[in-house]
């Protein structure tokens, strides 16, 4: 028979640094922020998960030229994150 889990040690996560910068958003997340409200109004009875699926399908059907502005925002946000992270270390 397996042993009870009470004797095992639980690992703990390191505490988050409250001064740490917010992580950068992906290109898809920028797209999602722009389109979520529009999709929500067009599909008023859709659940949160269904809206996410619709957004995912829209994202996959977009061409690289349509995704370019969101890729640019993501790169800028990543650069911001790296700057803030390095400033925190210094």
C-alpha cells in the first residue's frame, strides 16, 4: 500500500519580489486586449472560454502582415521589461 503523503516535504515557491517589473505581454495578448470587447459584444451569450477560442481562431487566421503591429508591441514590451529588470538588479 502507498504511504500517506503526510510524511513528505512540500516544496515552497520563492516569494515574489513586490518591486519586480510586470512580465512582458506576447503579441497574442496585445491582439486579445484589442479584440476581446468586440468579440464579446458580437457573441453576447458566449462564455469566457468560447471567446478565447474565437480569438485564437482569429489570431491563427491572420497573416504575418496583420500580426506585425502586435509583434512590434510585444518586442517593445519585452525591451521595457528587460530595462526595468536590469535597473532593479543595479
